């Protein structure tokens, strides 16, 4: 059989694969069922993303097609003691927990001030904000994984901040995956709406419950929509700490109103193969956006980050810094696009991709892009890929540090620039310890 025939059969099987992950259940809410059915039709119509697609050419998700994932139908009976390593003392009463995609009321605690709603979809199915904003920004017409997620809509996280309300405590959305007798697929969904003049700090956290000498295989397909109205602020930290045998696809759509502010920190440590798509639309004048990213990977891990910053109105500001640290045979990808539309005059936008390659077998592909259609803007971008500097190693060695200690110190300093921007003290400390621990594994 020719290679071309084998390839065509393989792609055909991939296309059918997503349809095989569609749900066979419905919800009690007709409008959600209608939305799910529309998304399911798109799943059947859309092709499976392959390396033949320009936007996916470095992320070979055909690897996951070798595993038959089952829907998560029941969550294990976890206790607060079981999940203690992931709890944040700053968010003791502002936490929503989902286990294998299902809401865990006994692990959650949402005692919040007036004007702040933090709950799950099924508790507020008639909420007007939920009905009008859900699936409006993360559209599924052209995104297969978003369509698959939308076809499973059920127990997502809903956060709504009323006008001029500031939430003093961080809102922690904790998504836990566990080891199962068979690999499961979960489809977490988040909708965050910050009305005009409001402010919050949001932690979106994907973890795997530790198991002894085990890295379970599972699939997390997450979608988040964030709507930031005029003069509102959202500080968003997204952590991906999945099992090293897991597959993770994340999609976030952010809508910026007039003079709004969005600060994002995206940190990737886990998963065998991960992809994060972040799409930000500046829909009104004067919005401000800061994007920070860090991927620290080794072994056979692949971490792919795609971002789009779309300036459509005047006087927008955005600044992006993305870092990758790659060791062993790992592969990191960064593709960052900045669009400055014709009407987006006086835009000020910068983008920097800085990468540290620690092994001759590792690989980094970086592609910062600018597409400018306005004529009165200030924009810049750049990318670097380097190894540890010999002069810096020599300097530390001359001060009495051995080779491993010097190497780890330089790696830690490179990562700490991003870690230090996380606005939660306990989480910042935990991530610093995780970086130190992982450096010990990759030496």
C-alpha cells in the first residue's frame, strides 16, 4: 500500500475520531441542548487538525488518536485532604473545584461579597449573562476542539462581577484530573464576565492528582471566555500542571471594552502534548493588555502556545513576553500574532519571545508576527533562542558554585522573571519550588 493511501486513511480516521468523543446525553435545559447540538454538527463537519495545517504543523495531535478516551461519568470521592497541595490560602472561601470536569460542591467554597457571583452552570441555567455571553466569544464554527467542548456543555464555571464591584480575594478555579482504569476525556468550560468598573484576580488551574509512580493518560479540552467591560480589570493566571502522559488543549477568548485592563500569566509545566490558544480582541478604545508566558518542559514533552492580539480600535496598548525553557528531547512552540486594524490608530504594541535551549536534542520554534494596517502606530517584536552563556557559567564556577548549581541558578533566574509576575504570594512560592524541583529532574 502506498504512503499516500496510508496517509489519506489516517486523516480520515482522525476526522472520525472527534465525532467518536461526542456525548450521548442531554441536559434538562433546552437552550443548552440546542447549543450542544449545533456544536456537535460542527464537530462532524470539521476536519481533525493535523500537521498538514499551517497553524498545527508542529503539534501532532494524531498521537492522541491512538487512545480510546471515554467520557468522564463519575468523579472519585476526593476529600479536602486529598487536594490540599493545590489549595490557596488566599482563596479559602473563593474556590470552585471540578474533578474530571464535574463540579465538586463538597470541595468548593464560594463565600463572596455582594456583587460577585461564582458558581457552576447548572445552578444558574436561567442566568441572563450566561445565556447571552456563553459561546459568543469562543465560537466553534471553525475550531474543532472548541466545538467538541461546546458539545459537552454542562457543569462549567460561571463568574460574574457586577458593576463597580472589586473582589478583594482571588477567584480560584481548580480543575483536577485523576487516574482512572480507562483513559477519560473532560471538557472544562469557564465564563467570566466583569461588568463596567469591576476588578478581580482569576486563577485557572489544571492539575493531576498525584499518584504513586504513575502518570495517567487522559485528555483535557478546556475553553474559557472572558468579557471585560469598560473600565474593568481582570488579572488572569493560567496554570497547566497536567500528568506527563496527558493531552491538553486550551482555548481562551478575551473581549476588551473601553479603557479596560487584562493582565495574563500563562505557565506550562505538564502534559505530554499541550496546546494553548489565546485570542484577545480590543473592541473599544484605550484598552490595555499585558501577556506573560512561561513553558518549562523536558523529556518528550511538546508545548505549543498560539496567541492573537487583535487591535481594532485606537489608543490600545499591549505588551507580551513569552519564555520557553527546553531540555532533553522536548519541543516548544510559540506563535504570536499582533493585528493592528486600519481604525486602530495610536496603538502601542510590543512582543518578545525569549527561549533557553538546554539540550542539543531539544527544539524551539518561535514565530512572532506583526500585521499592521494603520499608519500611526508604535509596534515592535523580536525573538531569541540561546543556550546558557559560557561566561556566566564561568563566573559562577569561579565563585565556588559547582556546574550543576550554577546551571540551575541561571535557569531559575530566567524563569523567575515570569513567576514573579504572578499576583498570589503562596502560588508564586509554590511555582518557584516547582521550577527548582523540575530543574533537579532535568539536570
